[in-house]
């Protein structure tokens, strides 16, 4: 038990480091900058960070949320993303134990977080998250053999077909782009992780959350850009965790059992 607790702690700390890297991706990918060079800088004065000022979560707290050089505030987004990814990793390895499933869950959660935050900030869903994630989703699916791979492939295909159709239909009706290409690519990736039922559930959930949150706002502020990827990411995470339970409940509801 102690050994597994230590393992979960190690996974959590590793997750915080991945979260630190995710912060770099969130800022640099939409700007088409390299995520490896140059090394981490202050977002305000662009001075390179010393290693001791780049420790996930802790450095931000020690520095009081301010840059050591220019004293300008460092967004709270940085420690929050690090904490969230640490949580995703810790929970995944605690729940699944040390194995491929835990790695798959941790990676999927990290991708969704990266997509959600990037879309919220920049209205862009980078290909690195979607196409890269698709590759990972298809690779991980082999754990369940060829049948698992086919499931993932089918999920990706349904994700593409469904979103492509919605984008096309939306454009016909609204006479403008209703859904970005990033959303389509994102759902292809999501399908490779969740299968075709998961795609349907994610789309339904994303539309529901999006309407609840943004419906009232868009009524007031017409023409507001809606980062749909944020809601799709939230719905995909929920589907990953309790999708099977929802499906069972829904089927029971339909058949009256
Ligand atoms: Zn600075």
C-alpha cells in the first residue's frame, strides 16, 4: 500500500511537470512557436526563467504570482494548469494502477485540458493536440487488440463524419462558418479514445453545456465567438469517466427497466 501511495505521489509530481510543459504548449502552439526552444520565459518581460523559478506550482506561490525580474503578475492559469494535470495524473494512476490504461487516461485528460484552455484563450485548437492525440489514441487502442483498434478507427470516422456534416449544415443555414476545422479534428481524436458512442455523448454533452453557459451570453452579445472546444473537452472528460454509467442508465430508461 505504501509502495502504491509512493507511486501515485510520483505520478502526481510527474504530472505537474507535464502541466508545466502544457503551459508552454498552450501559449506557443497557437502562435506557431517552438515548444522546446527557447526555454521558459516570463510572459511579460520575456526574461528566461531560472530553474528554481520554474518549479511547478511552488515557484508561483513563492514568487507571490509575480515575475522575479519585472514584478509583473504571472497569470494564475500557470499554477492552475500544473495543478490540474498533476491531479489528472495522480487520479489516473491511483484508479487504474500502474499500467497502460493509466497512461492512456492521463494523456487523454491532459490533451483535453490543453485543448480547452487553448481554445478559451486563442480560439484555436492546435493540430499537435488533435492529430497528435489521434495517433496516441489509435496506438493505445491496440491494448485491446485488433478489435480495439477497429473501435478506435470507427470512433474517429464517426467523429469526423458527424462534425463535418454539422459544420456543413451550419454553414448552409447561418451563411457563415458555424464550426471550426479544429472542432472537427478534435472530435476525430476524441473518437479514437472514446469510440463512436462516446462521440455522440460528447457532442450532445458539449452542446448542452455550451447552450447552458453561452446561450444567455450570446443573446446579450450578438456575434460573440464561442470556443466550442472548451465544452466538447469538458463533455469528453465526463464521458470518459462516467460515459458507461450514463449509457446504461439511458438504455434502461428507454427500455423501461
Ligand atoms: Zn518578467
